[in-house]
């Protein structure tokens, strides 16, 4: 489940707008907004270094944070951090105010374990991770850290579906149905596919280009006519001799 292990210090700000945001950034802070829980949005600013350090963690967007706004604690979930297109520095952040009853939609990463216990991989099979993450609905205070896929016993040609994963109570996938999460295919299958692509490319390269043969046909016509004329000349001379 999500762990509330990130604390960020924030300062309330009164002004909104581009001018005010630029002024805040010049002081080494990042403008942000806290919204949700049927309450008015709160404009705040965060210390840039703290935000960069916190957002560099992979689980930042799936973990609860605690914003200390002028001494008052707010339980929030990071939703977005915008970055400058040139220097990649954070320029704005959005936080969702949550409670124990808030239900959110979030993508949970998939982690594959026990590769050595898979006979298919031992034979040289190729693992295909169809779903790198799975989107689910869950309470903001009960976000799974990850979904673990166990490869034990998985052979070539077999797959692991959603039903094989252990989803915690209250966690429901956004996509319905028992969809495929992981497949294990043989190298020969991949080679056959590559051979088909190469054969198709070779066939396309060898195919005659439309209109390329037309000049050759046209060029042969004069030669045929010239041969006919040359053959007809001796016949005419022989006829004259008879006369």
C-alpha cells in the first residue's frame, strides 16, 4: 500500500497569474495548487530543491505526500509536475487533496520475479511484458506499490493473465476482462516473423517498376522494321532481273 513518507514544505500565496508565478520562481520556489475534497483550491509555493528531490523517486505519483502549509498539514497525492522545455526545471505542480474515502484512478507498475524458475526462459524463451503498468481504481490511502508477476513454472507458449495476480481488496482494474499481462514466446517465433518481414522487403525490391519496360518495347520496334526492309530489298532486285 501507499506509504506517506514524503513531507514537503509549502507557503501560501495570494496572487495567481504569470507575473506572480515568475516572481515566485526567481526566489527559488515553484508555484503549485492544492485542490479536491470539495474544497476551494489553495495556491501555494514549494521549495524547488525539495520538489526536485521528491519527484525524482519513481513512486512519487503513487504515494501520498504531506504538505506542511504554514504549519497546517494537508494529505495530498501528486498529480502533475510541469517542467520547463529548455532547462527541465519544475515550473508548476498540482496536488490532489485526499481523505480516507477518496477513490482515484492510478497506474500501478508491474514487476516480474523468479525468472530462474521459468523452464521457458531456461530453454531460451523470450519474455514479453504486455502490460508495464495496470490502471486501477482504489482508495487514495490504499494504493498498491506494485503488482508482482511470478514466472515460476511458466513455459514457452504460455501467458499470465490478470486473474493470476493478487489484487488487494477494494482495488479494481479500469480495463474489464482477463487480459494478458505477460507472455513467453520462443526465439524461433521471433525469427520467423523477422524472416517474413525480410522476405516481403526483398519481394518489394525485386518487383518491376511500372513503366520501366515500355521504352524497351518501343526501342525494339525500329529494329524489327529495319530487318523487314533489309529482307525485302533482295526480293525486289530478283524480280527486276527476271524482267
